[in-house]
């Protein structure tokens, strides 16, 4: 009788370990739009972009998944944020140091990029009254296909790259 109880306890222990490992393995799946960060210098200002990086997955992105003429969160999940540690000029317009949510209104020939004062928010909670700055930029065809959305910070500003498009945003340090 004692052997049966020990055997039952052992089987229950193994079952518990199996269920725990299975539950952990499910949590370990890669996220559909994993978080990413890029940082760089523009003059003496540090620019950091925090975003979630969706994939193309065979979809039509521009004019499809991301419609033209509508505000887009410029990433996935939480709002993309741009932090500048010093005042800068964005496309020649002043932007104070701080952290901003980053939105865009894509167009076929021209985009409006938006720096919004409410940084910590879900990406779809955009409030135009909180805009700190809006500027117009021109998208260009990318030299390569980018399956995942990514941002780069260069000495000339930041660049959004996804699918077959790049959207450069000129940033210069204020003097």
C-alpha cells in the first residue's frame, strides 16, 4: 500500500513539472511585434526611439495595413516614443528636450510626422490637442526590403524603415 502512495506521489510530481514546463514554454514564444530601441547622436543631442516592431508578413503595408491620410502610431502596441536630451530642430522647427510619443500621417508623396506631449500611452490613444510639433517629410523608396519596422538614428536625424519605404526626419542640434 505504501508503494502505491509513493508511486502516486511521484506521478503527480512529474505531472506538475510537465505542466509547469509547458506553461513556461508557451510564454517564451516570440512576440509578434517585439520591443526595440535605437539611440544615436545628432550633434551633441542624444536621440532615442523606443518602439514595437511589426512584420510585413506578406501584407500590403502602405495604403493597406497602414492607410494613407490617417494618424498611425508609427509602430505597434504602446505608442512609439522619441526622447531628445537637448533642444533640437526637427525639419527646421524647434522641439524642446523631452520624451514625446511619435505618430505619423502617411501619404503617397508626403508624410506628416507628429511629436505628441503624451509619451506614456497606448498607441491608439492619440489626442491632437497634445501635439508639440508637426512637420512634413518626404518618404523615399528603400534600397532593400525591410520585413520588420525599424528606426535608425543618424547624424542627420531619424529614419523610419519598413517594407520598401524609408521616411527620413531631419534633426539638428540647436545652437
